[in-house]
């Protein structure tokens, strides 16, 4: 019932009380004018009555009520005060006087007048309803919410149609308990009923807006608060001004929640113009400044808020802002103030440590480690800052710890990048190949996945100082071993090998002639020269396959700088030797490819040479057995080979290994003629080798090392890509698991909640039917036609116990079903959790299960434990008592009649269980989805760690190589 309706009712009552007919007519006319909405006409008429009869008490009360309708509490108060002078104990005058004072925001005297009105009401429910409502509003404005709720509940009980009382009660319940306590549903019920009126109270829309804000429905909150503001603007009373102020502050909160910092700033400034010394408003303004990153302005607003007496929550927010702004003076001062209130406050400990970081790093570290033990993200960040210069590895660990708590934390990400840079260093623009190798060795050694590449980098670096490795290749019987012997000037490479008994021979320097036979299993046999040659001649195909390589040691000075690798013929390499041969090709600094004069430039050679060229090797071609051709034929064969192979070989030199070896053994005995017939064209070949290989030995070694390092970089990138892909798959699994949980929310609210509502309805019907039958057995029928049915106190207690037991059984059954369904829904994410556990090496499955247990337990408690307590209070608080007192005495003693009487006053179980269940389940499953999303973000941190560390270092190494 609106204020208008209540005053209309009171005016009607007053008109009925009048004794003088002429005044009755005037009051009736005033009543009609008010009903038509003509407040000015009604007050003018009543003023004329009072001019004619100034001491007319009823007219004064009517005038005061009319002025209340016209929102003129000051003049209404004057009318009620005159009425009370004439009628000191009149409850209507007292209640009007109190309501006028409430409108004027004079709450203390209002409480006195309204209390007297209650005492004088003599059971008049209309007077009581108005008085209780006024008392409730007055107590609420004075900050005593318990008394406000008590009085407002009485007001609603006296007049259930009073929408102002319902709005005030709902708002007080929200202010007292918040939306997740047991009063949520009661508040919502009152507020929705008030808001559904044709002219809804601004207070109802304001309170609903506040509830929407806490529920996260920001757009709905903004809409409701806008409507509340528009209605409140039409109320010029001091009480209306206070409500308008509250709405403006709430609009600022809503704008802040909508990330409209500019709008929030405007609302809070508007509120500050009304109450410039409100500490909470300065605190809200500070939060607005912080939300847009204006930390200096935020700190200044916090200073004002604290100077005006803001409490611990504002002090804690100020400490957080000082930490974000890295303001050591305010950190130290505000942290001290907060620690005086709460010595264990982790944020204050962080602020104190951060303030000491510059001058007392050791003491700061001790404080920050205390906070880091409680996983405070800023503590981890400050520890990373302190460690960065002296211990980059510790800085990296602290930055990662911060990112595990807050994966999107910008400063922690930057510190992680800086820690990696400090750990790995960076080669300069002019870094030589040795420095690059050391850098790359540090890079691959920093990750477990790349540890196997450390040896490859070490070998590549060691090769820089190793003798030049020249690998001799060609098809079988092309004269490779003969070329080696001619190059050395001695029979050092065996030339009697058959295609089934080839070995890979490495000719290198040794103080004594001899060699080593290295088996595939790593076993080594050292032999003298003669024994070695005899051993090689006696090789069987099986024995040859078991040999990895043969190292032939010759005490020749030229071999101190050159190693020559004699490989089997291209078409005779055993499968067992292929990996070894490829390894020597990869390690070779240069390649000499021996062609046979009779069949050089074959397709098989072209394929092999293309593969070698793709590895970046330089190849010198040697046309052996050229002495078997005439000069013209030799030129033609060389032209053919170079035409077929193009740039696969740098040049092709005709050569006779047999004649060159003979010439080196006995230069004076060699015949005349051209170079090919004299020294086998050795001098030309030697010049080509000198020009293309030996003079460039250092560059060839650097090129070879760079090739090996590039191969390491390529393999490392492949391993990094595999880790990245694995992490990406885990992150995608986290997103998929999150989506499954969110889909389960809709399935639960659309399926399980509906089923539980139906089950609850059926259980309630069955229970009330059973209770109706029990009542028929309990009640003693009346004996006379005009007497009453009777029951005892024991009967009442029995019915309470019966209904309690039935409701408990229904609640327990629902609780079990809901727990099972929520647990099943939570398990939907376990596949994703297992993937995350594997990727992170953390028990994500266990973490998610613990979170599910906590969230499901909280949801069940919020719904079923609260409902159980509500029902117990409802049954014991008057429902059963009222049934026996008001219904039983005149009730038809039939099951249906008793059943309907019980149901008529029964609690709304669907509202008490159904709606809260949907909300609680949504909150529980959404919280699990957020937890899974958090672990997905932690996976992204792992990828970030890889990217800013090894990934960037490999890119840098590749650019330098």
C-alpha cells in the first residue's frame, strides 16, 4: 500500500469520526480531491476549514497527511504539532508527526513520536503499520540495522500490501546480510513485490540494483539504479535527498563495475559535492583513479580518505595502491598503520618489505619471504627484483612463482624476461664463433629438453682447434684409397678391400705407425702397422660390419693439421656403416670426390653430391685414372662431368693416383712428358687443394662449426616447438574443460534444478496429505454447533515434529542427488586436468578435486542447510501455531479441507530451494571453470618462460650464425 493509499484511508476514517455535518462535507470533499490527485486543492480546502475552526484536530491531522502526500514534511510537521497540542495522545497525530520527522531526516525525535504512536494505537493495524514502517526507516538511517529489520518486519506483518515497508525491509536485509546469506531470498521477495507496483518505490529499485551488482549483473544494476534515480529526483524531502545520494554512490559503483571509470568518477564527484567529508567516497574515488592507472591521483584520494577516518578496508586498499605505485614512504607509513590493526596482514608485510628494499635489502628479503610463503604475488615480484642483479636464477624462480599465482601479471612477466637475459647473456654483434658456441651451450644446458644437445655444441666448439677434416668420397673402386696414399706419399690406406669388406678409415697423425680398430660397441683394439694391415686383409663381411671405423696413425707432419677420412664406395656402404659415414660427412670441413675416368658424372653421384651440397660442404672433384685417357678425352670427360654436375663441385682436376704415388716415392725416376704422365698432375691438384682448402682452413673450420651450431639450433627449435605444441594442447584442453563445465551449468539449471523442484513439490504434497490425515486423528471435534474443534500443545508439537521430519527427509534426498550430479559435472574436467598435470608436472587433478569438494560443499550448505534452518524456524515460529489457532477451530474435518488449510500458509519451498539451488550450482561450477582456466593460464606462463628464455636466445643465436 502506497503512502497515498494509506493517507486516503486515514482521511476516510477521520471523516467518519466527525460530529459536525458541515465539516464532514468538507473533509469528504478533501478526500475526493486527494483521490483525484489534486493535492493542492485538498490542502486549500482543509486550510479553509481550519480558518473557520483553527482548533479542529481532525482537520489538522488530515492537513498534515495531505502535506505528507505533497512531499512537504516541514509544513506537515507544523500541522501535526498543532493537532497534538489539541489532542496530545492521538495516535494518528503521533504517527503523522513521526513520519514528518522521518521525512525531514530528524530520526531521533521521530523514533520518540513513533514509539508513542505504537503505545497509543490500541491495536489499530493501520496506525501500527505506519508507525513500525517509520521506526524501521529511522533506525536504518541511524545505522541500527537489527532494530530496523525488527520494526519493518512488524510493519509488513501488520500491512502486507505496504510496498514502502517491503522496500525498506528488503533494503535493510541486503545491507545487513549481503546476497549470499540466508536473508537473500526474503529480501528479494520483498523487493520484487515492491518493484512490481504501478509506482515502485525508489528504495526498492535501489536495493535491487545493489543486489544485481553483487550478483555480477552490472547492466541490470545500471538499469535499476537509473530508474531509482529518476524516481528519487522527484522527492524534494531531506529523506529523499539522502536516498538520492545513496543512489548516486551506487551508480558510481555500477559504473566502476562496468569499467566506465570516467562515469564512475563523475558520480563520485557529484556525491562529494553533497557530502565532501565522507571518507568512503574519497576511497571510492581513489579506486576509480586506480582502475585507469592514475596511481598518483589514487594515492592522493586515499590520503584524504584516511585523514577523514576511513577504516581498515580502505587502509588495506591504500596499501595495495602504494605497492602498485612503488611509493616507499606511503608503503612504510600505511603498512605500519595496518600492522598495528592486524599484525599478520600479508599485504602490509609486503609493503613494509618493499619500502625497505632500497636501503635494507636483507631485512626486506626476510619480510618478503614471509609473504611469499603465503603466495602473495607482489612478494614474489619484489623478491625477483632483489635477486635479479646477484642471482638471476633465483629471480627467474620468483618471477615464475608470481606468474603461477597471477599468470597475466605484467611486472612479473617483464622480470622473467630480464632474468632470462641475465642468466643467458647475449653475444655481441661482432662475437666470434667460439663465443657463439659458448652462448649456445649455456642456452641448451638451461632446459632439460635440450640437455642432450650440450655434447653436440661442445664437439662443434672443439672442432675449431682440431685438424682440418677432409673426407674422401666416391663410388667403389674409383681410387679413393689410392688418392689418400698419393696425398700422403705412402701406402697407408688399404686398397685391396672388396665391396663386402669396406671400412671407414681415418688417416691421422700418430707418433708411431699403427692404428686402432673401433668397434660399433665402442671397444677399441690398438695394433702395430703390420698387424693392422694383416687384420684388415683378413676381415670377413661379418667382421667388417661390426667395425665403426679404423684410425690409421702415421707420423707425417702434414697430418698434424689435416685428418683424411677414407670412406667406402658410395655403392658399397654397409647399413651398419651408414650412420658413421653420415656422421663423418657432417663433421667434414671439406669433401674430395673421386670420379673414375671411365664413368664419372653418374646419376647416383649427382644425387649424393646434391645431398652434400645441401649440407653446405665445399667439394673438390678429382678425376682419377686420367692417365688412361688421352688429352682430348680427358678434357672431354672433365667437360662432361662439370656440365652434368654444375655447381655441385667447385672444380674437377684430372689426376693419376698411381703415378703421383710413384713420383712421390722416387721423383727422379719419374719419366718426362706432361704433368699427368710425369707426377700424375699432383702439382696441379696440390695447388687446387692449397687454394681451396688449406689456405682457408680456419674459415672452413669456422664454417663447419657454424654449420654444426645451426644444426643444433634447428634441433633445439624443433624440441622447443614440440614443448610449445604440447603446452598449446594442454591449454586448449583447459579451455575445452572450462567450456564443458560452463555447459554443465546450463544442463544443471535446465535439468537437475527442474527435476529437484518437481521432486520437492511431490514430496511436499505427500507430506501435507500425511499431515492432514494425522490432524484428523489429533483434533477433538466440537460437541456443539457453535463451539470449536480443539487440540493440545502436544498435538501442535507432534505436527511440528512430523513436518520437520518429512522436510528433513526431502532435503536429505535432494542433497544426495544434487551432490552426486554436481560431482559428476565436476568430473567432466578431469581429462583436461590430467593433460595439465602431465604438461606442468603438478597435481592439477588433485587440486581440481579439492576445489570441487570445497565448492560443492559450499553450494550444498548454502542451499540445503539454509533451507533446513529456514523451515525449522518457519514451523516453530508460528506456522503450526497459527494453523491450530486460526484454522483448526472452524475447519471442516475432512482430509482435503485440512490439506488445503495446511498448504495455504505453507512456506514457499520452491523459492527457498529451487532458485537458490540454481544460483549455488552456477557459482560452484563456474568457480571450477575459473580454476581450470587458471591452470590453462599457468600453462601459458610455461610457454612464456620458454619463449623469453630459450626461444629468444635461439633466435639470437640463429641471427648471429
